[in-house]
C-alpha cells in the first residue's frame, strides 16, 4: 500500500494537480459577469415603444387587461360586467404603474420582461423604470382607444387567447409578422399618441 501511496504522491507533485485539492482546499470559484443591456438613443429617450419591443409590450398589456378584468368579474361572481364597470377597469389597467416591467438583453437581443411574459433567462440584468412604464401606459391607452372598450371586453369574455389575438396578432398587431412569415406593415407612431 505504501508504494502505491508514494507513487500517487510523486505523480501528483510532478504533474502539479490533485495535491492542492486533496488537502481540503475548496475548488476555485467560478465568476460570472452579467452586464446591463446597452440601450440605443431611441430606446433611452423616445417617448414611444421601440418597434423591436412592441410585440412583448402588447403581450404584457393583454396580460394586465386580462388580470384586471378577471379580478373585477370575480368580485361580482363571474357575471359579465356592466359597461361602466369594464370601462373603469380598462382605464385602471392602462393607468397602473407598470413598474414591474423592464428590458433585458439575451444573446444580443433586447426583450421586455415582467408579469405575463415568458421568462427567458434566470440570470440577467433588467433595466426597469425610466421610460418603460410610460411607454406601456401610452400603448395600452392607444389600444383601448383604437379597439374600443366593448370589443376588448368581448374578446376577454372569449378567453385570454382571444384578447391577445385581437390586440397583438390581428392585421395590424405588432406580433403579426411571425404568423404568416411576412413582416407586418409598419404601424404609424401617431397611433400611440
């Protein structure tokens, strides 16, 4: 047994491996570096949601509208809401703080992140606050004004998929380009005003 131990010790010393670890020293810690997303001037300063983030923003808005309308219906026992009630809920949905949303970068692509959006990466840096809450609120009010409260509520009553289809994937929706493979026609910025 001693010759085997002596051979192992000699080999470890010659190769320079194993001797340090066998003495109980912890393995060297791995370091990870995660940086915040690099935002373009448009992404930092524009009052409008950047085109590349509009699909994510639309899905976040549809999620928040769905959540607020569902909560209001639960309060009245799952009955349909009166027009005045769903109009108030939609206004509240769009006027909320939106502070839980932000942007992060994964593999060089910027994505909106927050409730109702798929989690892409457990370790990333999210930049929230700043222009993102105002942009989401503005887009939400634009959708309500463009589609109308009654149409949004009818879609909600058919289910979350119908509301997302109406807002995000329809003819003019920001997520429409992935549906048919062709890019959607550019949406005029004035629709967000």
